[in-house]
């Protein structure tokens, strides 16, 4: 019985995530979620009493997903160059799996600014990470250009997230299907890695 309960609850969460990402809070109804989960509305209400409660759970979960993976990478005991590469790969994979994530979070933060506090709280953990220490040490040693770690994170996030925010336009302008876009995006990520590393690392340390 417990396995059945967990299975149904998880099914609702996955369905809600997909529908909320596609339609946002205002455009989603409990009937939409129940239909996507393959259950009736009464059963959905048994697990989650309101759309608002379910949305808050999903929003928090998506924000955690967005930032926690980054925090895990920035605190890994690996070289700075490898860390930048892994951060870019993480962002890329995250957006490939959830291409509407950035637009969804930005829209909902505009709709309900109070949610910004929790999101910013997670983002503030990055300057306290090993990554930030590595940047300061590399600057002191003269192996990288003088830059704040927050600027590097912004360059990484902006270059990758815009690729997916502009996905419909890119596909239309270049006549790409989903497979074509994936190939284009995969190549683009390698250019982003090269661009950021070429800017960051001084020529004598580029090997």
C-alpha cells in the first residue's frame, strides 16, 4: 500500500512539473495535472489540497535542481579549468532536460517576487564555495585574468540559458528539427567552453 501511495504521489509531481513548466501557474488547472498524471481530480486533491501548495513544492524543487547541481560542481576538488568545463556541461544537460526552466522561473518570480528570496538565498552560496577560493588563488598567482567568480558564473549561465530561451527562433531561422537543434547546441557548448577559457586563462597557462 505504501509503495502505491509513493508511486501515485511521484506521478502527480512529475505530471505537475511538466504542466507547470509548459503553462505556468496561471495557465494550469488541477484538471490539467490530473489528466497528465492519468488520475482523477479527487485523487489528486487527496495528495495535494490545492494547486498553490503543489506549485510551491514544484517551484522549490526546480530552484533546488537549478542551483544545487551547480553547488555540487563548484565544491568538487578538481582543477579550475575542469570545474568550468563541468559547470558548463551541467548547465547544458539541465537545460536540455528542461528547456522551459529559465522562462518558467523568471515568469514566476515576476508574478510573485516573494519567491525571489529563497532563490537568491541559494545563489548566495556560490561565492562561499571552493570555486570562489580557487579564483582568488589563481588571480594571486597570476594564472588567470583578474575577475570576480560571480562574473564567470554569469557568463556560463547567460551563454547557455539564452541558447534555450531562443530555441524556437534558432530552430525556425536555421530550419532545424529537434535533432538538428541538439547537434547545434552541443557544438555551441564547445564554443562557449573555448571562449570562456581563452578569456580567463593567460596564454602561458593555456596548455
